[in-house]
C-alpha cells in the first residue's frame, strides 16, 4: 500500500531491465530466432481507423506468416503522443521493442530512451546488404552522431499542392506552378483577386504542426535552427528573420491566412484554397476531396530567389528499443521486412509516404505502374534527392524549445509586430532551456 | 474493506463493554471514511505532496536518468513563458464570458419559465440537459464539424443569409469567445436545472402574499426570488470561477490547441502543454503546484466570501 | 429578508384584464425563449446523427435530413475498430465505478452525518478540495503507479483511481443532513448498530439522491477520455471515447465514420437518459444541489 515502496520497487525493476547492455558489440545477437518470441511494436498508423491502419495490420500479418517464430504485438499510438508514450512506458519498465519514432525526438531517444544503434548489434555485412538500394539521403536521416539509430519509415517531404482549376480561373498556367516565394505571392494574389478564393495555406503553424516545415523554410533561406555544435539556437539569424518576414508579407497582403492544420486541409480538399504547402502524407485525403470537384496538382516546395530549396523530411523512423539479443534479432527482422521493397510498395501506394528505396519506383514489379498513374508523387520523389535531416533539439527541454520557437515564429508572422523582435525574444527564451544553460 | 467494516459494525453491539465502545466510537467514523481517504491519498494527495518536492528537480521520469536538483528553475521557466501571462489574462476572460452563460442566462430562464405549464417545462428541461450528457470528445467533434470555415453548417447558413463566413476557431479575435459559447452550451442546461429547482423550492405563499399586496412581477423577482436564490447563484458563480478553466480544457485541446497566436489558451492548457503533456517531471510538478495553490487560494477567498454573504442572508 | 418582502408597499391592484393579457404574453415569450434554447442545445446532436446517416460521398451535403439514408458510415466504423467490444468495456468500467463510488460515498457521508470527531472539518475540506485537483495534475505519478502494478492496458486500471469521488460524498452528505433526525434516533433506540442504520434506514430513504448521483457518475465515467488515453494500449482493451478519436487523424478527418462512431458512443447514454429522464430531472429538482 505504501506508494513510495511501490514506486521505488518499480523503478529498480526498470533500472535492472535497462541498465544491462550498455555496450553490446556487433554480432552479439543470434543469427536466427530459434524459439517463439513476442515483440511489441508501437506504430502510429495503427492508431488511426483507416487505410494507414489497415495496410500496417496487413504488413504485420504477412511478416508473422513469413516468420512463424516471431509474434508482433502491434500497439497504436497517435503520432502526436508516440514519443511521450514511449517515454512513459520506458519509465514504467515496459518500453516497446520496436517503435516508429518521430524524427524531432531523435536526440532524446538516443540519449535518454536508450535507442539501439544498428551498427552496435547487427553484423556489418548484413547491414550493408540491407542498405543496398536505399536512397543515401534517406539513409542519412536516421544517422545520429555517426551511427544509424533508425531507418526512415513513413516519411515525406513538403509539397506545394495546387488547385489547377483555380489557377486557370485566375489566368495562371497550371503547367508552370510558382517556383519561388515571390512567384507564390503573385499567383496567390491573382487567385484572391480573380478567382475569389484563398491564395495559399500552409501547414507551418498550429498546435500539431511541429517544426518540420518551418525548419525547411528557413533553411532554404540559408538559416538553421541550431548551431553546428548543437549548443546555440540560431533561428533568429538575419536569414531566419528574412524568411519569416516573407511570410508576414504574404499575410499582410491578404493572400495567406492562419488556418489550423485540419481547417487548412479541409479547405484545400473542398477546393476553396489555391495553393497548400504541406506534407505529401495528406495527399490521399486531398485526392478524395478533389475527385469530381477540381483538378489537384502538386509541385515542389518554393525557394527563395536563386537559393536552392533545402527541405527536410517529416514523419518517422523505425527504431529498435529492445536490449535483449533475441528480441533485437526479431526486431531487426521486422525492421528489415518493413523497409523492404515490398513493404515500401504498400507504404507508398496505400498510405501515401515516400519510398525509401528509390529503385522500386520504376520497377513494374513494385511501384512502376502505380507511379505512372499517380503523377502527384513526382515532386515528392524529386525532393528526395535534396532532402536534409529534420533537426532535433538537445536536452530535457527539447519539446518546450520547439514550442517556444514556433510560438515566436507564429507571433512574427501573424502577430502584427516586428518579426525580428518576436524571433529574437523567442530565441532568447528558448536558449535558456538549452542544456548548456542548465549546468 | 467493506467486509472489515461489516464485522466491526455487527460485533459492536454484543461486546458492549464501555471501554471498547468508546474506542470503537473513536475509530468508527474513520473506518467508514477509510475507503475514501485511502483512495484520495493514493491517487491525489500523495502525488500532490510529491509534486512539491519534484518541482525543484529536473527529471524525465526515466529510471536511467539522473534527478537533477535545479532550485527554482522550473518555476522561473514557467513564469517567464510569455504564454503563461497571456493565458492568465485569457482565464479571466473565460470566466467573464462564462458567467453570463452559466449563471445569468440560466437564472433568467429559470425565473422566466417558472410559469410555464409543468408538462412543457419538463420537456424543455429534458432537452436543454442533453448537451450535459454528450461526451466532451463527441461535443468537440460535432462543433468542429459545424463550425468548419469551408463546409460547416453554421457558415453555410451565414452565407445563405448574406453574411461573410466567420473563422470561429481560426480568428484570434473570435476563438476564445467561440470556446466560451461551446462551454456554455454544455453548462446552460445544468445551471438552469439547478436554478429551476431552487426557484421551485421557494415557498409559494411568500409570492402569493406579495402578489396580494399588489407587487408587480418584477418586484417579486427583485425582492423575493433573487434574494432567496442568492446562495444557489453564488454556488454556481463559484463553480464557474473554480472549474471554468477545466471545463474549457477539452475544447481547447481538441479544437484550437490554444491558438491562433495563443488567443484561446488558458492557464490550464498552457501548463498542460508545457508540463504534463511533455512528461518533464520538473515542469509538470511546478505546474501542478502553481495550479493547486492558485485555485486553492481562490477557493479559500470565495468560500469566505460566500460564508459572509449567506450569514448575512439568514 | 422574508419580512422585507412581505412589507412591500401596498399598491393599487392592477386591472385584472390587463394582467391576464400580460400573462398570455409572458407565456408566449417563455415558449419562444425555451424553443430557441432547445434548438441551440439539440441541433448539434441532431446534426451529428444526420451526418452519420448520409451516404459516404454525400457527407458534405446539408439538407436537414439525409436525402438517401444509408448505413455506410456505420458499416465502415464498425469494421475499422472493435466498437462493440469498446462499448462493452465502457459499460463495465462505468457500471463498476458507479457502484463503488456510491458505496464509498455512502460510507463517508454517513461518517460525517452521524459523528463529530477530531479533524472532521479538515477531512471534509480535503475531500471537497480534490475537486480542484484535475486528473492532469496527478497524471504522471498515477501512471507510474498503475504501470508498476502491471495494470497497463487493463480495465482495472481505469477503475481504480475512481474508487471515490468528492461529488458523491458531498451530495450524499447534503441529502443525509436533511434527513429527519428522529428516524435515526428511533433506530438507535432500537439498538441497531451504525452499520444496520446506514443500510436499513438511511440508504433506502436516499433512493432519489442515489439514483440521480448514479446517473451522474455513470455518465461522467462513460465520457471520460484522458485517463483511458494514457493507459490503454490495444483497441480491444480500450473504451469508446478512444475509438472516436481514431477517426480524427493528422491525415484528414473522416467526418462520416466519425459522426457514426460518435452516435454509437452516445446512444447508450441517450437511451438511458430517455428512459430515466423523469428520474434524472426530477431528482435534480428535489435534491437541488445547493
């Protein structure tokens, strides 16, 4: 009945479970799973009732059929909660064996949650064989401090969706969508003036938006969120402020408004918005809305003047969390299956993410036919070649840092004040939450 | 637990020795209280006490991570959030907006409809109680559906009548008031019922006597009904002040996430957002302490105030 | 105060014909106000049901009733998640919580109503104060407690923290205090122990309060969302509120199935309410939480 004893008992139990294999070396895990084993797999597609969940269940069933010794206990957790759920369960001593983790939690996952580096447990030759055919940029997303902690799984890039019907109505050429932010402004203005619709909506801001689009936006103007040594925040640099001021200008000229994610998505699907910058993962929803209503097209993320566009990914990677060699083997088998050519065909065509393996795109055995029928995937594929990692912030307060940064940026764009001041205030506040300041 | 008390109760009578009896007497109320006390200690008070301690540490809950003492840093971090102060102000607006909907309007309705035939009254009361039983998640889903700026029913109707569509949840000037109305939607039936009950309990002979004296309807309301309803009204005012922030929480969480620009956030949501939802033990413990002390102090003042007023009333 | 009211200045009696006319006007006004309010309260619920009955491709329509009613959305929702199992789980949790809270509430309220004892005021206040401690504040330690007891993803975990509630204690205490003392005294004279008095004399006389309290507890447990969200892992061990949320995803909201699932989740409560409506409303009127 005593709460403290219960708590501490639990804590020491959990300690025992976690502290063991601090350093495991390659080749430690068995080559095969000989006896039946059950692994838990946290996945956010399973938390939704829809195509994503169905496709994931199907993939798990196929995996179990192919690996009779391994049973996968799939647990659905929404994407917004998956990292806190993993954290809570690791704290309770029953963390998952494999988890689909959002990239912005990478630092915390590696340093605090005990994610396992693939190089530490998988024989090099086996690893190399599996990495064959994976796009190098895609592979790099899961690399942290020189080691591969995760394989990009359901991930995507920012895509500029546009309503070709509204483009025509506004006297714009749908064959030539805007390539720069300056062109976006012109096009958006035409859509507002001549087609009587909203100019542009984005998924940059809003409670569930995170910071992934924002990072890509300011990076494309030469700014970064974090210094190279990961000690200083830099999002309020001159370039960062310039990028944000551009959005403020769009807002002030009446072509860009602050819609939350679901409202923006619904508006685009209903055909009342000209352009929409958002993850390619919403494609399925937009296509459904556009069907018989308007022509939906997509282009790459706009750039700043002559500067190259430098988008980062959104989405998740598969990460091994287990410290038990047999379960690690089982987890690795699952991970291999989920990042195979076959799985990526399902993930791309049914759930709407990017194929990590670019060689399946033109292979008729896999995505070949589908890609021909779905030209919307093209900008997404093009951007895969220039994709950069989504930075995760260091330290225990990394979530609060993201919130503070995004609050500041939202204030800068829509708050009506001086964007430079809003950004600098936010940076100063957030810097106090960085680990260096804590010591 | 209940079995233990049962034996206690039945053995009390036959073994009627004076000593054991007084000892029993002393123990008995505590035995009856024990299930409730145990539940509250385990699930509420012990965590709260622990929160006081943990609010001076930084910890991410993981057994492998160190628990680092950080002094007042967690409190400083919370108090230096620009959103914290915005949220505090918003909380005031929420209460100000909810009071008319949760107290004044129901009061008017309760008095106004007291003369309706009993059957009609029952039907109306049955209907306005419905929002109270709708789950918050369901209510939030329905309202998001109704208020959608693109194809929500409300905006389409407004367009039909020639108004410009409104962004109820996306306009920083509107979001807070929209959530006030949605929260009021849930409360209005409850408050009306309670006030109607109190109103119906007023001795009809008082009203009759006043009417015989030629008092007008308004005079009866002002001089008899309102004073006699004052303790119920105070109760509702107190509920609104103390729990208003909690009632709005699920709507804020599902519908706006506190936005846009933090315009619809309140104290409760901000502390949830930066503390509890991110599982940083230090932040959330400090937030818990702030919430408990803040609302505890408010409750104390309000109870005092009510004590005074109702004493005066009798 | 009452003397004040009685001492109103005498006025000339108003013409009776005018007052009759006025009364009719008041009545009509009352009906109009209540009708508008009823519309405001009921329409969203009605709209949920109507939307859920529209065919999948006509969800965005806005005729006041479904032009071609279809159960598409229900079939979809029922296939997507185990709604039946979730409803049963929710029912189990809500029923057990209701019974347990009533029992613990009766015991505690009885202790306060019958005896004066040291610190009784303090304990009373501390119980009342738990109203001010929302679940989110104690969420993390409670979570760890449940997890360490190995109860994650079980219905027990959803029930345990709800073994007692301030509302039950305070409402029952209120009702017991208004209970005529003579009856209690008579029972005591008969030599009935406190245990027997509680169950044989007090409880049967509180039927009205217990009924309305039971309904309140049942509904609020049925509607609970945050605690289950934190504790459940699999849809099969989850409650219906979690199921609803599964249709609102970051990849787009499925409005039709969402409204269907919401309707299914609300149906049992609505039925309970319609059956017991008289009871709920009138026991509210009687007990009149003041």
